[in-house]
C-alpha cells in the first residue's frame, strides 16, 4: 500500500512499504544481530588535532577564566568595553583558513 503525505507544497513521495518481518527488525534496534551470514567490520575514526581541540573546547569540562569573564562583565556594565574590529577580522580570517583547509 502506497500512502502519500502532503508536505506544504513539496513533492509528495510514496512511503516505503515494509513487511511485518522487516518492521519488527526495524523497531528492535537494540537487539543483537542473530544472522550467521552477517559479517562484522571494524570501523575506525581518526580525529585531526583541530577536531580534538574543538571537542575539548566544547566539552562541559572546558576551563573557564572566571576572572576574565567578570572583568568583561564589569566593562560592559560600565560602558568601557572596547571592541577591536581588526582583531575580530583577523580571528575570523584565521578560523576560515582552518575550516577551509588553508588559503586559496
């Protein structure tokens, strides 16, 4: 049975049909595979130094310089915080180079 779903003007696509056997296999994703014909592969992931640094920076255990945060908070409240647009631009260009894999 094919059923279509309206998606706000986007093309309507037929739903995939599944047998009750496939449906049961899809709903129990935590069950281990019991098929003897299934082969196991050893996948691996290698992180770059940049990815490790990003992972460390985004972790909940990343150190926060609370003294610097308080200093900036007081400067903002007093209206004395100065923004250096050249330093921001240089940092953005450097970040773009790291993300893009270098200069063009």
